[in-house]
C-alpha cells in the first residue's frame, strides 16, 4: 500500500487539502477532484475542536469507500497517536503533519502508512527522513519560495519534498521545477463560495488546472 501511495503522489503530484467540512461535502469535493485528475485528498483535524475529529474520520472513511483506488484519502494536521489511529481505523492511507514528530513518524511507518511531516529547515527535513518519512512537506512554501527549495535540494536531493502553504496554479510549476515531487493545495480546490453554491464543476476545473500546471 505504501508503494502505491508513493507512486500516486509522484505521478499525480497534487494533494487537495480540505479543512472544516463533513463527510457529505468531502464526498462532493472528492468527486470534483477526481474529474479534474486530483487523486489525493487530505482531510485535516481541527485541533481546537476535538468534537469534530469523528467527522474528519468519517469523511476519510466515506472517500475511501466511495472512491476506492481512484481518490486516496489521508489525514492532515495529525499531532497525536490518537489521531493517527482514527485515520488508520477510517481507512486513511497516509498522514500529514505540520511539524516533525519523530515518534509519530516511526509509529506511522510501523503501521504501514505513508507519512508526510512538515519541515522548514534542512535539519528538520533530515530528522524527518531519518525517522522514516516517505515525503517531507516543506512548509510554508510560498513564504520560503522556489529558490529556497532549489537551495536545500542541492545537498538533500535524496529526500522527496512536497511544497505546501500558498501553492496554487500560478506558482506550482515553479516549485516542481525547483525539485519538489508534488504539492499540497487548498485555494480554489476548496473555494467556500463555490462549495456553498454547489458549483462543483468550477472546482473540477480548478483541479484540472492545477494538475496541468504541476505536470508542465
């Protein structure tokens, strides 16, 4: 399973980041993403609202069941082993974190799931990689810029990196060309106005555009 997810990340390049929506909306988003060629959806945990974690897990489960093998679901903003367990129990195939937690990365690897921990510095990236990360999420990417990615890729070319934070159609190609294997994207993939108005085709178009730009 890990090798499958790694291949999907490398081939499709885009992970859609979804925050604050329950299973029903997440399913509609996943359908729009699939139409646009986005094959990975990260449903994030809200650390301020533990009561919402069940909905996060339910959304992951719903995507896994409805779009098995087409859209691969995982959990984002995973900070605890409890949240990792909720992701795994729901059928999530990977976890994304905003930080480097060596124990959590090792536990994720032990369970056979893919981990994508967030790092900002070369030291953090190396620590995450040595702990067993499958990808290192460079965050916040837009603040650091493609030039930063290119600079740290020179000595760390063996570590596959994802650009996350402020990445969209206007700059995703720059991050890919700088050496990232993919990117995590919110933006118009979770445009709240479009979602509230049920404009799923616009979201599918946004997904199609970001995928095209990432492949360029």
